[in-house]
C-alpha cells in the first residue's frame, strides 16, 4: 500500500469536501428552498426548529394542541423546517434572528442543529441573543431526551413549559393532561403486553413457508421465518 499516495488523496478529498462540495450543497439548498419557514408569524417572538421525522412529530404535537398557522401568526410563533443538515452559515439563519426571544430546537437523539445555532448566536449583540433550549433547559438541566426517540407526549409537555403562560389556553391544558394519562396508563400496563410470534405484515413467507404435517420446525437459518 502506498501510504504517501493514500494520505495525499485523503487530504485532497477533504479539501474537495470543504471547499467545493459543501458550498455547492448549500447553494442547492438555498436555490430549492429546502430550508424554509414552515409557517408562523412574520415578526416572531418565539421560534421552533426541527428536521426530518422530528419536524413531522412536532407538527402532530402542535395540531393536537390546536396551534394552527393562523394562531401561530397571531401569537408571534414561527416554525422552521431544516432539511440540509450540513454546517450552518449566517446567511441561513436570518429567519429566526430579528426580535426572537426564545428558540426551541427539537431533535431525535443527540443534538446536531442546536450546537450550531448556539455557535452562530454567540457572536450576536447581547440584546439580540435569544434563549436557545433543546437537550438542556435554561438552567442546564436535561429537557429533551438525547438517547431515545422523542414521543409526542414528551414534546407536548416541553412545549407547554416552553411557551409563555399567556399563550396557554384550556384546550392545550386538556390535551397535555390527556396525553399524560395515556402515558401513565401505558407505563402501568406495559408489562402485560404480549406479542405472539408471527410473520411481519406483507411478508411473502406468510404463505410460501409451508411446513409438512408432523414437522415442528422449518428454516434455513438465514431468514426471518425461522421459528418453532
């Protein structure tokens, strides 16, 4: 193995990635509006950022809470959907900068966007720096889990604590209480749940694997249909 040649190619690959490919990806994202304001106020006070499945789950939580586009506009809320997850730049962040007081970053498992937002906001004037919450709250205590996938009821609970009190109404409290009761019921009855071994939905082995009469086991040790 030519280690000198290998090292040279590796450095050239890194240069191409940082100097050519990533700027090209950012230009593509900007031209095609991959990252955009999903809905909300034109002059927001409160912002939320999410990406991928976390964004879809966040939208479901907001729908359950009755936070529609009209209500978000009236209340000064703005929701950003980020699709292109490569390095952020200042040019990609003005949608949440001017006048925003608080930002909630919703991500499944470990934080990826949140540290980048904090890094960008660090050099802003002190009177323009929003409070940025996500995996940690304002006191540095755990807020959103960075280990497991976030559940809808967990998102609702965090949003209820994140939004100013004047934003909360009886409908939102009712939804939060209902989700909490469902979660408590599931935790109390989880050990009673049982699933009998069977084929996955749509699995062709459901009909193709036929065991002769009298034979208790069939399988080639490679497929999902190995079973007693």
